[in-house]
C-alpha cells in the first residue's frame, strides 16, 4: 500500500506525526509519499498545491491529511475543495459517538454518521464577485445526489436500515431536487427514511442525538452539522472523517489548522489517529483498526489526555501512548 502524507498547516503538522507513530507501530510496510500542500506553501511559493502534487497523489492508494489553513481571501482557492473535486471524493463520511471519559454537553447515548455530499452544492466553485454583489451557484445534480444516496443506503443497510435525509426543500429548489432523488434511491434500496429540515435538524441533534443513525445531506449543511456533532461528541479533536470516491480516498480529522493553539504542542491527536483507523478499515485491515479503537479507549480511561479534555499531556505524549498500546 502506498499513501500520500499531507500534514498541511498549523496543528496539522503536530497531529500528523502522532498519527504516523500509531500507523508505524503496526509495521505494515506502507510506503509514504510526503507532500507539502497548503497555505504555508502558498506563502512560500505563491501556490498552495501544484499539478505535480495531484499527479503524485494519483499514484498513491489514498491520502492521509492533517489540516490546512484557508484564508477568507477571494483570490485563494481552497485546496481541500480542489482535491475533493479532482479526485472525485464524493462521499464525506463522518462518524460520531461518545468516547470513554469524555464529558459531553448533552445527555444521552448516540452513535450516528453524517454522510455529506462532497463535490457539489454550495462548494461547486461557480462564483462571481462584483462591485455591489456576489453570487455563488448551488449546483445539485442527479448523478451527484444518486451516488451519495447510494453510499448512505449501503451504510444504512450495514447498520439499522434507516436514514434521515436532511435538506431545506421547503425553500430551495436545488434541495427539493436532492430530496426527490434521495427518497427515490432509498425506496429502490428498501431503506426506510425520514426527512428533516436542516434548521430543525440542528436543533434536534442537540436535544436527541440518540434518535439518529445515518444522516444524508448536501455539502454545506454537512459541513456545518458535523462541527455541531463534534461539539456533541466532546470536541473537534476527537472526530475523524473519510472522503471516499470510486478510485481514491482521503482521510482527515474534521478539524482545521486551529491557529489559536498551533505551535503549542497541545492539539488533541485522537481525531487524526482515528482517521488512520478509518484508513485501515477502508484498506481491509480490520484487526489493526480495532486495536486503535481499543488503545484510544485505554488512554482515555486513564485520563491520559491533552488540555482540551482536561489533561496536561502533549500531542506527542498522547500519540506515543496510543502507539505503544496498539
Ligand atoms: P478549527 O477546526 O481549526 O478550530 C476550531 C476550534 O477547535 C479552535 O478553538 C481550536 O483550537 C479547536 N480545535 C480544533 N482542533 C483541535 C484539536 N485537535 N485539539 C484541540 N482543539 C482543537 O476551525 P477554525 O479555527 O474555524 O479554522 C482555522 C483554519 O482551518 C481556517 O483557515 C479554516 O479555513 C481551516 N479549516 C480547515 C479544515 C480542514 O483542513 N479540513 C477544516 C476546518 C477549517
């Protein structure tokens, strides 16, 4: 197996070594191609990602990604959006469940997955910036909606056979289209479903997270709801994700480069380490994936944590402790 390793910016550079120490502990002989991509590279060279980087990534089986800074500058194009589109990583899979000893802001047991369409919607990249107005075109296609709905159905079938389709079809024609395509795919697959308007979903997710299992939604709504879900699950430092296409995949924590804590060595590496777990699961290395889960449980049980969870250990300390236990 050959993987592209992209630490990125800020805490991406700190959580990646911790994640790699866990991966290396298995001695799987995985070949790594290290790539510099992100805002730091843009500042240094004027280009955040080059065509050569994409070509090297295409030669790998998948990407392990840290986090990148994306400044709110209309001249700067998001690297991740480009990668997701160019590699056609259309399914963003984000699991959320409580981990051992993590204080949760809401009560109740829960275990749900957000399945976010990852290549179109508000992030289609069709935009115009004028003197007095700006336009962003929200593109929702039949192909894009069908394939993400199929992905959600196949996950639902492996779980409880039910999914929740989250949209704003009462206002947006593009979402009414998304809803119609997704309900059709659910019926074809014999997957039961209910529907939630995204605003009501944001509210009910906090009150009753245990009601949900597979949530299927569009790009921007999935982006926002997953940060909310991370808060419910105890913090951004705990939540991994997989960006999956038919040919390639990219695994990354859902958090960003966290400039407020970058350089202090205190970022929680668990989200990045659980992203390694998702990568190993995707590669069919189920035993190794399970052992990461157990090792994470074990360090949390011992309260061996970074400051976001109340502990006093560093990113590296926690990474090494998990690596020793796998
Ligand atoms: P963020 O996710 O970087 O941070 C939000 C908050 O969560 C911060 O207070 C941060 O300290 C905390 N946090 C995040 N990860 C943590 C961890 N591992 N351990 C402990 N605390 C953690 O979001 P932001 O501050 O809005 O964005 C910072 C930059 O990251 C922006 O440039 C944004 O565009 C970018 N971003 C990138 C990604 C990505 O690479 N996938 C995702 C989101 C944001």
